[in-house]
C-alpha cells in the first residue's frame, strides 16, 4: 500500500488590514480603489435617507431654469462618495475623524458620472500616549473627465500597529481658516434670472441675512439604526465602527457609532427650513465632530451667519459663510455651544463651517 502524503495546508493571508499610523508619511500618495458611477437610484436613496428639499438638487426643471442640463446630485452626497473611497486606506484603523479644512467643490456631479479619489498625505504627528497618531490628508475626487468634483483636507486619529514603533518627524500643515472668495468655484452654467422663489420655498435672499444672525431650524430628525447602516453602505464607507456590533460591543461605547457625515447631511437637510435658497454648497471651511451619536438620538440644527461674501463676477449671486451646529436630543435656539471652560456641551455633536451660494 502506498503511503499517503499528508500535506499541511497553509493559510493564505490575502486580506487587507488597512494602514496604521506608522505606515503614513508626508508625500505619500494613495490612489483609492473602486471608482463609483453615480445613478439616479443613488440620488433617490439619498433623498429617502435625509428628505432634503432644496429645489436645485430635487428638480431637473428647476435646475434647467438656472442654466443646468438637469439637477446635479446633492453636494454632500458628492462629499460622501469622495470620502467613502478613502476610508479603506486612511481610516479603517481610525479612532476618530477629527476635522476638515480647505474644502472646495468643483464641477457639479450628475447621475452617470464616475468618481475616483486620490489622497496625498500632508502631515503626521504621533500622540503623547504613543498608541495613536494624527494623519493629515488632502483628498481629491474627480469625474471621468478628470475634472475636480471636490478637494478637501481632513485629519484623522489612527491607531499604531506597533506601540514601540519610533515616532515620525512631526509635520503639521498650515491650513487656512476659510476658503477665500477667489478660490470658490462658481459653476459656469449658473444664471439666476429665472430663479423661482415660490418653487424654492422662500422669498428670503442674500440681502435678507445679517452677519451674526442665528436661525433655529426647528425640525428634528431621529436616527434609525437601519438608516445609518444603509447610508454608510451607500457611500461604501468600510469603517468598522459603523458596522460591526460584535466588535463594537467590546469597545468604548459598547455600540456602533453613527458616521459623522450622516450628521452633516441631516443638519443640512434640516437647514432648509430658514435657508431654503442656499441652493449650492461651494466650500467646507472647517468642522469637527465633537461628540458621538447613536441610533435613537434625535438631531436638531441651527445656523449662524459668519460672513457675507460679494462675488465680483456674479452680480445676481452672493455667498454666505455659515456655521451649522447640530445637537442631539436638545432643541434650543440659543443653545450654548461651550461651557465656561471652553468645552463643548455634551449635546453638541457637530460644529461645521461651510459656504453656500444664494440669489441676491
């Protein structure tokens, strides 16, 4: 009888674990996988998740009246798609996404367009605990023609693979406090001579808003577990903290966290009531997710006008720089953001600075 050859099989480790802090270095370029073609179904699902009512991204006919071929997708849907491409390379092992800066929206994104994203690492700084570090990246999303859809900077706290790995040379980029008027990208198609204030939902124009004015958006939206799971999958955001209750039950909070971008989209949708004619987002000046949010929380929002920006080449359009604040389970027009020690109060979950276009 022949002797059987018992060959011990070897496990093939072909899965990707994502980058850890010590893998990043300034000058590193990451071309992210899985280009995404946007469909009208995506657009409909985004509306179903947030109920945004801005006419410009809801109605082809309204968009055509402003010089566009049809309605582009919501600007923050474009943001989520560009962001989602980056997660598996940048924040799969993140502890938290800390902030944004220098975000500029480029050409409008339409169903049928395909989005790809590339990120450049522009800074690294190990934290004092030696277990994590902050990575700064500038991510650029482009359509199939190579045209910029969105470019922005974010910084992320990422775990180290080896706590004994040497700390890198600290590089912290200097970032602008806000996007200058000259850097704003105004769509070349836009023409507001046919703007219909009845269909948009309000007669309030750029001149009706004052610097320092606060607008409580009144409405609230409760986050359902299924909705935030569906939203994060829609963006192909693979961050573990949003999906895996088995692992997150052993974590700091004992449950899955809501994706911070989900809060941005809720707050933007809520802001329609009071800012109906803020039809186009053109910049992300800054922002921070200052506290975690969970399924079952109810989100409220209010806006503060930080600046009014004249656009010299667009006589019928003005820009407003807006501070958009989201709170959970607390609706107060004069809700204080911080306590006497300059710490955010516990119900504040988002402090976001962005710029919108509005008819004059």
